[in-house]
C-alpha cells in the first residue's frame, strides 16, 4: 500500500536541492580567495626576503673604498652608485634604494601578483601590488686587539 504524502510538506519536496548549487558556488569562491590570497602572501614574503638580502648585500658591497683607503672613513657609496649595484644583484620586481645615512641603506621591493583562479571571476579582484622594505647597516670593523 503506497504511503500517503503529507499535504503540509508536499509542496516543499526537493526544495533543499535548490540550495546545493548555491553552496557549491560559495565553496568555490572561498577556494578561489584562499588560493589567490595565499599566493599573494607567498609573493609578499619572497619580496621581504629579497629586500633583506639586497639591503644586506648593498651594505656589504656598497662600501666607499676610496674614502676608506684614502681617509679611513667607513661609509656607503652615493645613492646612485648603490642603485647601480642593486641592478646587478639577482631580483625580480621593482626596487628602490635610499641611503638613509653614511652607514644605512633602505631597500623597497614591489611586485605585482596576478590571480591564478580568480582572474576576472570576482568583481574588484585583479592584479595585486605587494611590497616589502628592509634596511641594511654597514658596520665598521671592530678594532683588532694587538
């Protein structure tokens, strides 16, 4: 004997099935945000590491040897020379170099991150700009005890 269908729930039968595509779409969009956001964070961390490496390299390679040899002064090269040396170091992205004082250099690295999954699928989700700043300090050598 067939089971009678309740009249109070008969019109709602299968209505939960309409929510499944919406739930799948929401989960998919959250996955896109997670993957692309994680990728942007990874590129930003790499930029921070590169900025620190370049700043330390410039502090070491940027010693003004002429001033050191002729006058005994420990100082960095002028800003233009530091930027030329930074161009010879391996890096990716746009860098700027600022000489803060005779012993300190500041390096800023900027990179663009294009989304992998969310490219054009989410409104306002386009190329992200990430950056990092680091300072390198040229330390004068400690006197050698005799």
